[in-house]
C-alpha cells in the first residue's frame, strides 16, 4: 500500500459510467498499461512473457468484474465530451492550441 499519496498512471483512462459501456478491448488496454507500469516492461522478455501475460489477464478479469458491479445514480458520461476535455487539458498543460 501507499503512504496515502495518490498513485496515477496517466495512460489509463476512466472507463466507468459511459454509454455505451466500456468494451473488453478498452478494459484489456487499461490492464496492459497497468501491468506495464507495475513491471517496468513495455514488452517483456521471453523469460517473463508468461508471467506478464498472466498478469494482464488477471487484471483484465478484475477490471471487468469491477466495472460490471459498480453502480451510480449519475448520468452516463459522453465519450466525445470527455475526449474534448482531455484535449483541452493537454493543450493547456503543453501550451499548444487545442484542436477543435
């Protein structure tokens, strides 16, 4: 566990409460990014490939179960609106004009 400081992997996007719901491909991509972050490997060696792939599958299954079991009263988020917000944050952060 941590000392209370938040941990964030910038490449993993929120997948809960979208309409349509997150696809297996999106959950799988998030699992891959998480395992890459934990392991420090972008691509594992032959010796570590089986462990890496097993971890990706376990994280995928846990993520899918989590997303399928969460409940909210909030209205579903719109993917296009969220993508526009992300582009605006990126433009502000990196000092470039946000694409339309």
